[in-house]
């Protein structure tokens, strides 16, 4: 990660170096061979020839040229009439230098400059001085193509990440379906008054991403005192930030109003128009039964619910308890039923011969203050059958480590959330009935007219009042992602 340390050391020099580029160009023009208009025309013709895939096929052509986003590069120049954008008689033009400065600061957005061959592209003007004639025209054209390739890949990584979230393998830079749109993004940036600013607009606009990326940039370009401290932790800090910026790029754009659970933070927040409306402590799944990452919508909540014990919990936890003492069910307000819905007397079952494979019963816990779901449960469709709910074990919310559940999310102040859901639909009159159902332990269902988006997420780095906060990797997911992202 030497490139990252270099980024921190030279943070205060970036503007100066960029400003000096124009005087360096003037010096280069005096002391290097100028490329004539004829040679520039030759470079453009060479560019078109290089991109001709008819002889060797597209894949082989792009491989020979060193292009990783070949289809998008082809689409970009085909739409532009094979006009060059980055080269001039001495090497890079001013817009190319701006682009290279942007790639050199890729760490600002959690990306690595080396992924875009930044050092090689930087050295292009010097290497150009050693060549001439046809070789010079080809070198100009190749450098043009490779800078475009780097920028197209950088744009893609800004928008959607470097990896595929399902497999943690590198996402294809471009294919027949995405080549045109990706090329279009670079074309739009070229037309903008400020190329770098326009290209950076391809980052996600979500609240969590903006806060984290902004806090990271401020820490990179900290005061000299802070920089000395930061230098000791830059590599590790960059990796933690980069992992979570990658996760945030995978996430779909958030709605204007939503609930979000950050699992490692043990926290649920209600967000509306970019502002935090409510914050709740939560209890999440244990490492052996982790809370999943998902997106859904809260469609209904139920007060005084009955808990239907999942089969996996019944055989893993209830069966051993029943083998020790059949009174375990009644002592904890549970009832047991057969497949036809008939209640079964646990003392009449030979538990010593019962195995998980043969367990045929359904176990339910009636409503009450003792119920494992507490007094209210919030449902949202998902394949993992997890939900938000209350809990009678209130003292657990005071713990620092709150990875304690079977996978569902327990909410510290669930009725504050329930009230919010009803008030946003102008159903204030129903609040009285809601609390009455809890007092009387009578189940009541509240179907929402406007479902609320909910995100369960896993971010081990976030912000608090503009400062970076590193959170525990409770499910050990960072190491897997780091191995895929950094090749470790």
C-alpha cells in the first residue's frame, strides 16, 4: 500500500503539482520534438485501425491492446467519430492531466490508483520523447485508448463497485448491454465545464455513502498533526473504508423515507429526506445465526402476537430441554400441537426416543409479557423469515455486544416505531386500540396503507458527527471481502 502512504504525504502538494503542469508542458514543447498536424492525423487513423476487430475478433483485439473495458472503449470512439480526446503533440493535454490527477486521488473514493495503471499513464509524455515516426503515432493512439479504458473502468467502479456482491468476483467492466451506457457517462463528463466534478457525480448519492466518503477525505487531508497519527493507520484505515464504500455501492438507491438497521452498529434508524427521525438500539443475530442483509418493506405489524417457534429452534433448543423435563413447555407458556392442530400433552411423549429427524410437533407461545416476541412484531417479506420485534429481555439493550438473537432484530422502543407507522398514515385514533390490545393481551393486526422500506445492512465503518467510526466485524465478513478486493 505504498501508493496510499504517498497519497497522504503529498496531499498538500496535489494542487501545486496540478498547477505546475502547464509550465511543464511549455518546457516540454521547447525541449522535445513536436508532433506535426500530419502526425496527429496519423495518430487518429491509427486509433481507428487499432480498434478494428474484424481480423482477430473483439476479445483478441482488446487483449492485444491491453483494454479491460474493450466494448465500452469501442462504443465511446464509435460515437465520437474516432476523435482523440486526451493527446496532443507533447503527450497529454490539459483535460488528460485533470483526468490523471483524478485517478491519482482514487484513494479518496476508496479505490486504488494502481488498478487503473496510473503510474504507467503518468510516464507517457517522457516515454514519448524516445520514439518517432510510425511508432510515435501508434504510441499516441495506444495511450489515448488506455486512458479512456482506465476512466471507463473507474466510472463503473464508482457507480456499482469493483466486485459482484453475490460471488465477490470482479464485475465485468463492460459487455454488449452496458458498453453504450458506460461510454455515455464519460461522454457527458467531457461535455461538462468541470470534467473531474462531473465524473465524480457517478458516485452513489445515498446518505450513508456521502457521509462516509466525506469523512474519509477529511481524514486523508487532515491537519499536519492529525496526518502524523493517520500515517500509522492509513493502510488499515483505507482498507476498512474501502470495504464499506464497496458495500455501499452495491446497495440500491434509498427511498426518501426508510428504516435501516446497521447490524455491526446494533442500531436501527428511521430516515426521512436525509434526516434521522428516530434511533433505536437493537439486538441482532448471533454469529452462528446471523441477521441477513436484505431489502424489503414493512407491510404489517401485530400487537400481542403469538410466537410460532421455528422448526430449527424447536429441534435444536426445545427438544433437549423437553428430554430433560417435559414441564419446560408449560413453565414457559408454550403449547405443543400435532400436524392436525390438536394440542399434545408433553408428558405423554417418549422424549428419549425422539430425534430431530422424527420431531413432528409445532410449538407456540401465547401472547403476554413473557412472549419471546414481546408485545409487538413488524413483518416484511423476505426469504429468511426474519422480522423486527419487541422482547421481554429488556436488560440486554444495555450490553455493548448485542449479537444475541436467532437472526431476527429486537427493537428497544418498538411502540415508538409502531406509533410512527400509524401517524404517517393519519391513523392517530387507532393508537388507543393498539395499547388496549397490549393491556388485554388480545392480538390485533395493523395493515399499513403505505409500506415502509427497510434495509438490513452490514457496514463495519460509518460516521459519527463527521468522524470515522470503526465497528466490530461480528460476522467476520471483512476478511472475505478484503481478500477479494485486495487479493490478500
